[in-house]
C-alpha cells in the first residue's frame, strides 16, 4: 500500500504530532508499506508535479494543523486515494481552536472516507459533532517505543546535590500551561526546598515564549531548555523524579506515555485527553487544580512509597495496552476501511448503462 501521510509543518520538528507521524511511518514501512511524509504544502506540490499522484491512502494527521484543501487525483486508471483524517487534541469538539476553525475541519470531514481518534469518548464526541462520519471513526491506541539515549540534565543545570526534579515536556503554547506550571510550582518549592522545575519543548507561540522567559528570569528554581533531540529524551526522563502535565486538554500525550514506559512517576491534570486513559493511583497521580497539584507533586518528588508503587507498574501497563505493532495493525484496519468506503462510494455514483 502507498500512503501519503500529511503532517503539521514546522516550527515543531520534535512535537508530539511529528513524533507520532514518524512512529507510524516507520511502523508501516516495517510491514511493507510505502510511506511518504509531507507537510500540506509539500504534499500539494508533489501532487501537482506528478510525484505523489498514486497514493492509495492520503492520511491528514491533524484536522486543523495539517489541513490540505486539495483533492488528490487518481493515478492513471486507478481510483482516487482514500482519505483519512486524524482528530488530534485541538481538533476535538468543545476545544476553543476547534470552534474557531470549524470550517477547516468541516472541509476535511467532507473529504474523509474514515477518521481516527485515540479514545472511545473522542469517537463518540466526534460522531455527535460530525454525524456524517458516524460509523467511520476508528479508535487507534497510541503505540509507545520507550526512548533511549542520554542527556546530562543534572550536569547541564549544575545540580550536584539531592535536587528533586519535576519535568514538564510540552511545546510552549497557552494550552500546555507552561507558565501555569511555574506559578503553581512556587507552592511546591515552599514545601520542598529541594524541588526544581525543568521545562523541555519547542516554542510554538511567540508571545507565550516571551512571557515564559520573563517569568523565568525571576524564578531561580525553574529552567526552560527548549527542545532536545528525541534520542536524548531517555536521559532527561531518567534524571526526573516526576513527569508532570498541566495542560487544559490533550489528545494523548506522548510524553506521559514515554514516562510511564520508563517507570517514572506521572502527575497529570484531570482533563480531556488524560482522564480517558489515566486513573488516579493506578497509572498516575491525577489532580484538578493548584490545591491538588502541590501535594501530589511533593509526594512524587519525595519518592513517597505509594507514588513509586504507581510508577513501578507503568512499564508493564504500557507493554500490555500500547504496543507499537498493535497501533500499526489498527492503522492498517483503518486504511482498509477507508478504501472500502471509497470503493462503495464509487459504486454508488457510477451511472447505469442505458437499457438496450
């Protein structure tokens, strides 16, 4: 099968969407499929130049950020490519950006033969918002490949004692709550003097990045190191005593999945995209607001026995529920369903020959 996987453009080459698209492309290639990964502009340019007009499936991975207002034509006598759209976190019903960009999503929905979400709850919400897709929305559980590599986080920051590190891995933009994490962490430091906050992730919103730098300039216990290479993330997780999440919503966080795969304590906000798959005291320590955030982060940083017991279950739980090969099998089934819908649609609109 030939797949054109359309992904959001830079400036986030190490974003969660990019990470997921690479994992999908590599997994599909392992199973013998031919995959081209391109941004919307690159995909359209290729198609107009005749380089990528023969895809069996065009997969738009992010209904808003990878939206491609272009109908990819058939190659020769072949039928048109089947079209798949993924609903990521900001594409989902009820999210502010999805309301603002509803027309963009509607355009992708009109072209789609099938859709992809991470959870049953997301499937049901998308079906209510976009009834034309009902019955064609597939739940695909994210696969996890535990990162490897090294990153001298403690040495980089000059830590030489018993500092306790909370790690926030997220691109800098309002929905991720990067500044919120710094503000709330003040209360953590007041209870645990060894507490340190480290933020990793690219700047995705210039104004938010400027505000975060200003805040950190007067915050001696917090650092923002920008984005680091994916093959160095294992070292960053290893240095952390807790991996935290304070987002307004998520799709499904690669960072939290990786942290669990490596047995790190996770402290995550109880919001859409987290509460569908994380249970408090089972996979993570969940909180709703600042008052709940502080004691749970402090417990993780102090390596409380209960918090460490939750973290210890993470690797086995990830292996059982988020195997990367299972993700690829589910994507293959999604593509097969999209192709079947395309073919059924073609048959339905083929005009009858006149009676003899």
